[in-house]
C-alpha cells in the first residue's frame, strides 16, 4: 500500500487522520506546535514509531515559527516546545526518543544561524522517517521467518503502516510473509478503548489482501480453544531492560492465555522502543484515557448509566517470562533459561 502516515509537505506536516478511519481516508495538515500536540493527544497520529516522526517534525515547525534570529534565544524557545510535546502522551518511548534526537541537534555548537539550525533540524527529522522505513522492512524480514503456511495468527491493536511511516512492525511481519508467498490467516482483536484493531488493522489488512477476521477482545480465549491459533504477533510502545513490554491494553491478557494454550507469543518492535533507563515494566508510566472513549465514543447514545466510574488505561504490561521472543531489526531476541528463570540476554543499545 503506497501510503505514508506522516510526511513533510511544503512547510507543513501532513498526516493521515486516523480518527476518521475506516469510514474516510484523508490527510490533514499541521502548521504549528499546538496542532501537533493536539494531533498526538487525540490520536489523529499514533503508533510508537510514527510518534517519533511526528514529534521530530513538530520541533521543525517550532523552530521555523519562532521570529527571533538570536541563536541562543531560539534554542531556548525550541527547548520549551520540546518539553511541551513530551507531555502529549507518556507511555510510548519513541516519542521521547525522537525529541531527544532533535534536542541533540539543538545542543550542537555547529549551527550558529537560524537558517543553519532549521536546515539541520529538518534533515534530522527526515532521517528519522527514512530510518523507520528501512527498520520496519528489516523487522518484517526477520519476523517472516517464523510464519509458516497454514498458520492462524492473532494480533491486537494496530502495529501496521499506520503506526509507523509506511510498513509496520507486527503487521509488517505479515506483509513480508505474504510477499514471500506464504498462506496464512489473521485474526484481529477489536482492541479497546479506541477499537484500533477493528478500525485500523482490519482496514490495513483487508486493503493488503490478507485473510483477516475480526474478534472482540473477550473472544480471544475461545478463539485459541476452538480455532487453533498457533502464533501471536503484537507491537510494543516501550520495552524495559529486563524484557517487560508495555503495549495496548489487552496484550497482557493475550500473553497469559497464550501461556496456557502453549502458543508462541512474539513482540515485534524497533530498538528505539527499548528504554535502557527503565529496569522493569512496573516502572513504565501508563497513560489513562478519558472515560467517554468507553462510554460514548462510536455510539449515537451513551451505553452506560450516567455518572458511572470508568477505569481506562491505554496500555498494560506483559512480563518478560510470558514472551517467547522479541523481533527487532537486528534479529530475534530469544530468552535464556537459567535455574528455572527466563531472562532476555542483554541487548546492545
């Protein structure tokens, strides 16, 4: 599919508005830092790798919109905008990874003019975009080695082209496997709270010509029992040093069920999703979304009693001992077993 989730277009950021899919496919343009923040917060643009690009291009807009020509004053103003963007969403490490790459450009003493700094920032943001394209394809090639003819594969949320620049992580594995001529079927969880599996993954997979069936999140156990699921591929928003994974809410459920049913459970993510500063999953900040995304969103009338309390975390933590392997652009990270405990070997960040 020749679609790019996010691009730099004539001095503006062009994104696919993911809140309108699948009913309508359209691009919207972001022209200032406030619009970028809002697009990230409302999930018009979403997905860990895509957030890195959105944040980076947001910094480019920040620099270009500032009027001062004093380089130190400009850098100070941009740094405030970086801190502002960092508050948009707390869980996906790629957002902060992208901002940190832009901050390193700003902190460099090489650029002593506004024009020079602007050009350097745009170059770095475009590098992030191009790197994502290459990385996702490498991940796809690595992961496709695990797919066999006749497989029945389950996934959750959307870890496809809409979550990256143009290919995907977990779904990128499936796109590559299909390209290699492998015959398999996919089941997609609807994925609360924003139904990103139903709205986005099903839209992507169907357009790509894959055999996809939608299920409600609560049907996963029955699906494993009745339909013989034999592999699960999921994405990741942040991975702790010990291999614990933060991903869309419901991922932990699948991992527990997979353990019981003896189904391989694969996490698919770029190295930029690893957080070397977080030792274990319990230390990863978990975003909570507004209650109306459960009580009202997508319904003509509220589906709950008025005033009902809602617990709505966007992510959960899957412990490393429930994960079969983590698929990255540098290969497949396998667990080692020692003295009855499973552990992922240290990775070179």
